[in-house]
C-alpha cells in the first residue's frame, strides 16, 4: 500500500512484453518520382534500402485485397487483364540507399484513363510499390502463396499539371508485419531510419547495428533486433 507510483510503473514494465516490428526493407517515400523519357513515357525511379536480399514488386491500376484467412496472404493486389501496365517483380541484393534502375519500369501514360491516374476509390490504387525480404528457397511457397509476413507498401497516384506533365504523388505508406498492417504516419522515427548522418541510423542501445525494430505502445523505431 506504501509503494510509490514509480515502483508500480516498474512492475508494469517487467510484466508487459512489448511487441516489436522489424522493417528490413524500405522505399523512401519522398524519393519516388517519374522521369520524363519522351512523349507520354516516363521512368519510375526511387531509392530503397534493405538489410537482406529483397524483392520489389510494382503494381499499376490495382485493387487491394485484405484477408484474415490462414491460407491466403494478409494483403495482395489484383490488376485487370486490360490494365495499362502489368505488374512486375525485381530482385536486388542487400544494400543501403540503392537506386531503382533507370528504364526498368517505363510507363506510357497515353494508355491511362483519367480515373486510372487519380484513383477511383473502392480499394483501387493507381500505383503500389511493395518491397519485401526475399524468402529462402524452402520458404518461397509459404511467403508468396500462403502468408506474406513482412513487407513495406508505398501507395500513390498520378497527377497531370497544366503543361501535361505527369508526377507521382504518394498517398500513404504501410508496413506489414506478422499479418498486420501499420500506417507509417503512426510510427515515430521511421522517416529518419536513413538520415543524411549515418550515425543517426544506428540502434540507440548498441550503436553498432542499424535500427529496424518498432516498439509498442510508443510506436518508436529506434532499436535493432540484436
């Protein structure tokens, strides 16, 4: 009965195991851009980092499907057969601040309808960039067919200005971990995971490993999994 509030707080800390969220692969939201090639054609470019080998999949004019079923991915994206651009996947080795290759993904906006540029609601997204750790060979089926567990997803739309130029406009960014989606806007320190000063990218405890772990309930990304 005479125990202080501080003592009771410490008991709560020791009794509560905070969940952690790992983000080993990420795309810099502000780096996603369109580079004009000629006419109505533009290259999609962005900067990404991954602590492990990764897969980047780009979808256009797709519908997002969410599922809680055991044998289906928590989130997936479906495009129509007549979509103006087909989805494509690209594999990359681990590395920080990598540039998505020029001409790897070229879009012809003469094939896009107005509502395909700006979006039409109902789970429809003009553009989605999904980056995830590349699964080990023996986990390929599980990771892609039955249960994608870790990924970062960047959503966006396209905007045409008065001169007819097209730009990419990010709309949101989410992290998928252990079957749950988290909105990046609700995560503190995520945008600083790759600052200009490399020393600020390190775990605030060991200062020797990149921070990749999100702690609840405060929702700060500041630690490593080690």
